């Protein structure tokens, strides 16, 4: 159980950190966020919130209720990304990636719950 939890949580965290880094330092990603119609301050807020969410879901001592809020925030980000990319008529592959990340998020959350019951 721990392996599945840490694998799913680790992969999700790596994506979120890569994305946060890109939102702050990658010209193509910065331009991409603008093309989707989001204001520049939103990009910076998302980057900061992604890093905070990663810290929260990775540190075992953080209470489960706080982790729930982090999971909810990540889910909201991913669903917003799916809607934005679909509305922008981006390639379907981007939606597949986001749906895969939603699946990882769900697996991570389910196994967090199972581990917390032990």
C-alpha cells in the first residue's frame, strides 16, 4: 500500500513542481498561460500554490484535513486545465495527460486514506 501511495504521490508532485517551475521560468509556458486567457498574476499564484500543495501532500505529519484541502486544490487546478485547454482547442493529448494526473490524484488520495486507517 505504501508503495502505491508514494509512487502516485511522487509522480503527481514531480509534475506539479515541474509545472510550477515552468510557470515561473519557461517562456513558452508563460506565453501558453497568457494564450489561454489567464492574467499574469494568476500564473504566479498557481505556481506558488502548486509548491505549497506539494509540501502539504508530501509531509506525513501534516493533518489529514489539511491534506484534503491540498488535494481539492490540485483537483481544481487539473479540472480548470482540462476546461481551458479544451476551450482553447489544444490537442486532445493534453487532456489525456491531465486526466492521467487526475487518476494519479485519486489513487494517491485513496491510498492516503487506507494508510491513515492502519
